[in-house]
C-alpha cells in the first residue's frame, strides 16, 4: 500500500466514520456478551436460589437452565447480527473507500 | 476452599482424564465395530492427505491451505479444531454426575466465540500471514516480540498436546483393551505426523471438517435416540432423570456442583479464563489465515459458533439421557449395590455407554471411532500451530531474520511437526500416571493472560511499543505459571506442600489486569526513537486492518 493511498484513506471522512461505527458495534456487542455471561456467572455466585427455581409450579426445569441455554442461543444470534451488519453496511463502505483511494 | 476443589475437579475432567482405564478387563471381546470404523476413518483421511500433499507446494499452502478455505468450510474446521473428545465425553459426564452444572463450562467456552468475531477475527485475517505473532509484531520489533509470542504459543500447544495424548491413550485403551495405552499414543502420534508433514493445513482442515461432521452427526443421533425414548418431551426427560438419579431433585439445583458454594471471585476468574482463553488459543487463531478474505473469516465464526453451540446443547441432552438409560443398568454399572452411577471403565464413559444403550455394538463402535477421530483432528491442529511458531516465528523471522527461503522454512516446519509429534508421544508416556488436572488451567490461563491481551493491545492501542508487548507478554506467561504452581491444584494436590499460597485455581483475575498495567506502563515510559516510530506506524496498520488493503491475497475460487 503506497503512502499516497494511505494518506488518501486517512483523510477520507468515510474511513473515519467506518472505523467509528464498526468500533461502536464491536464494543457494544462485546459488552452485551460480557454482561450476559458475567451476569449469569454472578447470579450463580450470589443468587443461586433464583436460578434453581422451577420455571413453572409443576415443572422440574429450573430457571438457570433456560438462562444458560439462552446465553448460548443469544451468542449465536449476536454473531449473526454482527455478520449481517458487516456484510450489508460495512463492506460496501470499505469498497467505496478503497476504490476512491486508488483513483 | 470447597469451591476450589469443585472447579479443580471439573477442570480435571476436561484435561482428558479417563480414570481407571487400566482396570478394564482383559478378557473383554474385541470391539470389531470400533476398529473397523476407525480404520475406515484412517483410510479416508490418508487418501485426503495424499490429495492434499499433491496440492501443497508453497508455504502458504502448507500453513494456510493456500487461503482457499470458504467460510462454511472454515466454520466446520473451527468446530472440529475446538470440540475435543474431552468436552464431548467430559461435559456429558459432568451432567451425568451432577445435573445441569456442566452447562456452566459449555457457556463459558461458547462466549469466547462472539468476542473473537467482534474484536479480532477480521483484523487477524487482514494483518497476519501464518501465525498470530505476525499480527503482534506487525509494527513492532520482530525478534523480541515473536520470541515472546512463540514461547506463549508453544507452552499452550505442548501442554494441550499432553492432555490430548494422555486422553487418547486412556480412551482407546478403555474402548479396545487389546491395544495398550502406549500403543494408542503411538498410533495417534504416527497418524498426525503423516497428516501434517505431508498434507499441511489442507489435510488438517479436511480432517477437522470430517471429524466435526461425524461428531455433530453422532451426537445428533444420540440426542434423537434419547428424545425418542422420552417421547420427544424435555419435561419427561428431566423428570425421569430426577427420579432415577440418586441425588434426585438436586441435579436440577446444581448451578454449582452439589454441596459446593460459588465464590464470586472464583466464578469471575473461571469465566474470564474460559472466555478469553478460547480467544487466545494459537491453533484456533491460525484457522483465520486459511480463508480467502476477512468476509470469509467473519462468516466462519458465525458458522463455527452455531455448530459449537448446537453441540453443547446436544452434550447436555446426552448427559441427561445417560442418567435415564445408563445409570442403574447392570450392563454398564460397576457395582450396582454400591452406586448406581459409577460405571465400568471410569468417569468419562456415560456418553459411550449411552450410544450402546441406544444403538447396540454398532453405534458404540461408531461413537468410539468418532471420539478417537476427534482427538486426531485436535492434535493435528495443535501440532501445526506449534510447528508454525517454531518455523515461521523462531526460525524464519528471529534466527534467519526473514532471509530464509520458503523451501527452507517449510522444511523446518515439517521437521518441527515430526519433533512435536515425537515429543507428544514421549510426554504422553511420561504423564501416564501423573495428575494432569492443572492442564486446562495452565493452557487457558496463558492464552487468556498473554496471547489474547497482547494481540488485542497491538490491534487497538496505538501506544503499544515493543517494550510494552514483551514485558507485558512475559508477565502473562510467568505470572500465570507462577500463580498456578502456588495454587491449590499443583501446590496442595500434586506437590502436597500444604495449603495453597494463592488460593484460586484460575489466576486470570489477577494476572490479566497486571499484564494490561505492565504493558501500559512499559509502553508509555518508552521514550526511545524506535517506540515513536512504532506508534507512528499504527495508522498504516489500522488502515490495513480495517480495509484489508495489502492483506495476504486469498486463493481464487477453485
């Protein structure tokens, strides 16, 4: 990559915008995963009683089991959301930036 | 203290300990189904290795499968690289013994994947060539940074290999008592040397893809078998398990292992270790260099996460299924008047016997062969990652300072594969009777405290300098090892030196912040000219990381 292309990209407002919005999405989703997972972990430590309650009066299935499976499911959904946004929003901007810089 | 034992005990299951393997009766009939299916798997993988060998010519072919792997293929290979026999048999066994407690580990290992995707997968693909050290040393000094990163990788790889080798020996010996522990390990060592030296990353990838398909297929069939037996009702599955299990309703209350109390610090540290350790395993990070571009890298994590998440839910059903179908069954239980849970052949057998309860000898043979294939796939990936750290980082870039030819580098790689393969076999012999319960703690702690934070800092923080990366990295390596040695598993259980000086099994909650602080201070106080250049080079690195301009080209679709 030449200096010229680098400086063109560096000064392209679209590039700065891309970096900003991608970082926002990345760190927001990462924070969500951490809140979910460490929330679950801390509930195990502090409020096991809530997790061991059955989901319904006549059921043996505890709330914690649904939450654990929920964290697994939510992880898959969040990765899906990131991939969707990256494919549909970020990739076209990257292509624009690259083609503008190589003009 | 009780919690510590709990986590240590759980961790030991994942360190591939197949207890009491040696006690399996010698007069047991030969398990023909397992052997035939295993031989079929070996034959297919050797054909693939031959095919891959004819197409492996350049260094990029050898290390990165020519960067021609698609997102879906890499997602399968990631799952194949990551789902170990220990997690298949181990999580099912934890659920079998303790109820839904095993879920905590599954969740911890899974949540590492979204983090890999959001923060590092694409940037890794855009910046690196063959190893994650390429990325860390992108704008820093090659020699010291690569040496540190390679040491971190090799410690993780070698200890992980010991766990796998011991697990392989005990598993195969338990399933086919006619083959001894040592013979089993030699078979594994020999096969992976053939796969990796001849077929490189292409063969490794396809072994992992086939293994993932077999493991997911086998586990799905088992789960369907369980659910069919229970009339496809989860409510019935769980109430039957509660009725049969000697701990009854407690198995549905076991958010921590029955009788233990969770300690918040311990839980957070375990969580951090599982999550960030996954994101710092060198053999996992290496998979991102095999895909065509950052878009494929991204997709591969999505597929991988879904496969692995699905697999963990299956192991959960399998564990509960084993309570219903295996426990209290005189065919599988060692001494039914003493305990209806303790199985012949050791603690990790519930999933294996469940396959027999569902599909007889044929299905048992299939699952046994799958478990063994699983070990082969994981060991291949580990060996290739270790060899690339030795050849690409240490030999080509530190010793030869980039002047080695591609041919020389690949030759050194192949020799390293043979060396690591032989080393794994010898260590497998040496550790046969050792307590290896600390292995998960050791490998995941170093990955979580060294590889992941240094990688993340180099990509996200302009201020990181060579001095910061190196001092921070060694702090992670030696800090983790030091605290593990004075921790409960090694200090108290193995060395028998009395109460542990550091009372936690996973030192991540201390070492990780320490690494970040040390790397920060060592970087900001670095006023040298080279440090200023390294900071200035961040902009160019970031452009490449974000746009992929200048990234290693992927193969054209073939």
